[in-house]
C-alpha cells in the first residue's frame, strides 16, 4: 500500500502525464499494442498487481524473441507512442534517431526529468533490463527476475543501448523471459515494466556462470556521500517495485530521492551488471540455445549505435528506418491508427 503522504506528494506532480515503453514484437501482448498503443504506455501508478505486472499482458502472446549477445550489447527502441518507432504504420511519422526528443516529439514531460515541460539532463533515473531463466511467463516472479543491465541516462533517446554481461549463461530452456524497467523521476510517480521474450547467444562455454538469487535494491545514498549503516548491495538484485499495489520491495525516501537504476539505489554499475553471477560454471552443452530472431544489434564495445549494423537485420542508415524484417508486425487499420494518433498522451 502507498502511504497517504506519498499520495499527496504525487498528486502535486501530476501535471506531467505521459509515458514511455520499449517497443518490439517480442513484448507480451504485441498484437494488442499495435492496434491499441495506449495499452502499452498506460499509466502504471497505484494499480493492482494484475495490471502492472507485465503491464497486465502476461497472458498474451509475443511475436518475436530479443537476442542478448553475451559480452555484446543490444539497442532497443523507447518511445511514448509506436508512431515514433520503426514499427510505425506510417513511416513518415517516425522520428529521426538521435534528433531532439526523438522518443516523444513535443513532449519533454514524458521523459520524467522535470516537473516542468522540459528536459533536465541531471535528472534521468535510468532504466534496466531483467532476466528470469524460465521458459514460461507464469514461472516468473520478482524473486527470480534479475537486473542484468542498466542504462543510467535512460530515457534520453529513442535508441537506447544495453550491455550484456560476458558471463551470461544460455537459457536452460528454449528461451528466457525478460523485462524492461523504468521509473519516473519527476512528474507523476510512474512505474514501468514491459515484459518480452529473450534468449542469450554467444555464451562462452568456459566462461558462462549461473546467476545468483537476486535481492531487493535499497537506498544507500551516492558512493561519494553514502548513508551511514547503508552499505551498497553487491551482487544480483531484483528490479525496483514501487508506486503500485501488491508486491513492493522498496521504501519511499522522498520526492528528491525517488528510486532509480543508479548509484544511490544499489546500482553503481552503469551497463552490464557483472556482479550477478555465483561463480558456478554452466557446464557446456547442458543448455540448448535457439537461434535468435531479429533485433537491432550493435557490436560489443561500440558506444555508437550507428557504428556497426548487422547486415541484413537492421539498417540504420539515414534515409531508411530500422526494420526487424523477419518479425515485422502487420499494420493496423487506418481508421484505428488515426484514432490512436489523436490520443497520443
Ligand atoms: Cu509517464
């Protein structure tokens, strides 16, 4: 339950209301999202668990699998509407990657960095990817979903990269279940969890390690001014669950110290979470790795999204939008699309 003081604080900052999500055919309920973009980006605040867990889409199918290359990185598209992504039914509406407000044109409030309608680059709360080594979404719980990658300047651009630890083990089954997490640092206190199917490729047999049991992150203060008696949590961590009903694992500190995927909240590592492994070797050949489906994939070590594009999967060149070819969604009907466009925020 949320305390009344928290509710009051949040009520003061509801002037900014808009939301973002990753967009990919591998997300749960993809077919519903492309017909009703609002189902993907709806507010996630003070809701029962059935509605915030996987955004309420856990029982709906995915239409792809995101490949996680061990030791490499993936780039996902984040936007406040499908219109701005490469999955837009109208290519003309898609924003140019890297352009100002490319994740949500004309709506800086949706980035949740300020209570006013602007971007404050000092106020990104960071976003994160979690993984559960289970085949079926019903087997995922907050206790087995481990954050393996963070991006501390998220959400700032549509194309957002996440490093994958080089010791990531292949999924025990045919795939794993992943989720993208984000928290609003300013404006309405929104919690975001978009689940998707994922798999791990390129795991080096000799280096892959088991992921340990994750524990809840805690507020520790920054590494330069830590809170006495609150040492940083080292090792595998759960996602941060706040602002809703049901499972919660984080305390409310204050409006200036809202939870996020950064130093102050037990996530000092920006990028691959290399401290999540137990040290236990994953014996080679014990896991079957399925062939990954299309994903925007950039080579390991490259900080530049456009630097290295895997031939035949995506094309990020200037005049063509990136398209995941073998998982391309069907386009929604024109009338529905116009309707959705008129209801952007
Ligand atoms: Cu929002």
